[in-house]
C-alpha cells in the first residue's frame, strides 16, 4: 500500500473515496462529471479491468482525458466497441448486465432519490437543471447504484422538488413494491462523508467520516435530521498513488479542454 498523503482537498477525498467502491472487473455505467472522474480514477489505480460504459454507446471506454459529454469522441476512440444507445439500455442495462450505476445529482433525499430536473415549481422553476438523461433507467435497473455529490443544505434536502431517479422511494420496501429490478443505491459519497442505507428503513445514515470532518459539519450541511451509524468509521486518507493518478488525469484534461472536467 502506498504511503498516505497529507495535503489533499475535500474534492480529492470525495473522488478517491468514490473510486474505491468500484471493484476490478465490474461493469460500470458511468454518468458524466464527478462519476466519470471517480470511475476513471478506479481504472487507473486499483481496478484496471473495470468495464466503463457510457450511454452514447461506448463499451470498455479508456479515456486518457475526462469527457466533456457523452458525445465526446475520446470515449468512442478508446472503447473496445461502440453500440447503439438502444442496445446499451435494452441489452446491457435492462438485461441486468450492469453491476454498478455511477450517478451524480443536483439534489438527493434521505432515501437516495435524485433530482436533476428543476428547483422550485415544475411549471415555473427557479432553476431548470440538465435533466434526466439515462439516470432514471440506471437507477432502476443497475444491480447497484453509487451517488457522488458535494454536500450542503441545497443538495441534501428533506423533500425533492422533483424525483428524477428513484432510490428507495418512500423508504423501507417501497422500491421493491414499485417493481424496480436493481438493488438501488448502496452508497452516497460526498466531500464530507460516506452514507449507506440503514437495513430495514433504507434511510441513508453516515457510516464513515472523512479525516478532519466532524459530525457537526455533516449535520450543518444536511437538510434533514441526519443520523450516524453506531460503528462510525473514518475514511482512509488518499494514498500518494491515488492522488498522483487523479492529479495527472485532471492535468491532462485541463491541457486538452482548457478545464479540469468533472467538478460538478
């Protein structure tokens, strides 16, 4: 194991913690932005044989720089193959062949439901967000879902303005009753902590605090009365290897696109 680094940002801790959740050899359906950054970090470190799939059709994408969108040529050029989008959803996703769906979010609630549609009233929104994309299907059909986003009162809310992608619905067995085939979200990784669904209620509770983060900070940045697991742990700091790989990926992306990519 590489030595642990002392100087790293909260964003780097979030990306590293998320990347560690991807097992080598797993088939991962990747969202653009933070999920893409974390998934590619996993591929460049502990999971060289992870299969990255993007909804535009690339299977086994190995981008050297982070894609700006699902239509970025870097994905198709580095993939093992490219298939029609319909095949990605029907054969791969709905066919139960995706191990992990890796999603970002504008807002999330205590049951892992995601909003990427609007803030405010649907018909007269304060903010119109990027929209659903393939996320509702990924959230429904992937065997497991990981969610990555920065934590604040604005992002972790008691009630979503709109449910774009279903996590555990209203909690407990609601997801099962809705007939969704996938297991649902198994982790929410933020710049402060890692949350996992509590057995039975399926309400997300904090299972690991990132180094230097207090319970009070998490409470202050959550829009519901967040709870903490009895066996609360501390996230392992990023290793030098993880940080070097992440920073090199960001530097290559910045040089290619004039921006670091994957920060939202």
